[in-house]
């Protein structure tokens, strides 16, 4: 599903900062992978590159067989829309929209017609156990429920790959455990899931751990 060869990423912030340094790694379809390391180790930069949100300074990356390193912004957006679902620490839900409408947002951008959008969003909410909360706005939901709405939104486009950046970071331990149970079920359904986490307990529940330190794989 993911193959990286010799990835480097440099940022020029007065001085050159090396965020990734010659990273080569492969993630097979259907894997359940944790990406760990201290702050500034390169794990989020790695996530941004494999998620087609950024390009490497050098090296190559393939997502589901497509080489992405030299693609245009529009082409990268196309891969994100077709193949990748994202989940973030802070949910990124719109307060003025209810749960179903938040899940529908990527479908609107994809040009899916209204009736089909409703059907897909309701099915995604049912998949994460929130069918009865479709009409609730984020302020009416717990933190764990809001994150499940965010997962439903990520699922709306039927992605092969789910990338989650510290998805349990804003949750209590019970909600975090429930969210990880959900990710396990989604992985068992055949989706490739990659989770960036500082939490050793979360990483221990994954089938594989990739560790970064100072931009390098450990």
C-alpha cells in the first residue's frame, strides 16, 4: 500500500532543518501500523508525505502503486480524495453542521449528488455506532463521539488507507479504548490503517510499530 525509498525532507527556517533523513519503508495492504517517536522526530512529516499532503525534498513514495513524489498539487489531491481517509487529534468538525452534514463534506467536494451523499453518510455513521446521533451538532456530542464522526467522515469516500494523527490525544482513556476497538474492526474489514501516536499503550495494540528519532527510522 505504501512504499518509500530514500525519503528526505528539508525545511529552510533561517537554517536547514532535516525532518526526514533517508527513510525507506514499506507498509503492506491490510497492515495496522503505529508510527511513534518523540516530538520533532519526523513522524508527522512522514505522515504528510505518505498522505499526499507534502512532497519529499528527495526520494520517492508510492501510494497504492502510484508514484507521488513528483505529482502536481491537483494530482495529489486526487489521490487523497480517492484512496485516503484522514483522522486528526482535534476532530476538525464544523460546529454549525450536524454529524451527517460533517460526514458529507468530502462527498460534496467530490461532486456526489445529494441523495447519495445522505445515504453514504448515514451508512458511515452507522458503521461507527452513531446512527442515532446523525442530527446532533458537535457541541451536543462527547469527545469520543466527535472523533467517531471524524472517522465516519474519513470512511465516506471508501478509502483503502486511513491515516490518523494522534487520534486519541484529546480523549479520555475509555473513549480512546473505544476508538481503538473501532480502528481494529475497520482493519479487520481490510483497510490499511496507520496511526501516529505518542502513547505506548496505543502503539502496543497495533500489529507493527515504526519508530522515528531525529528524522531516521530506528
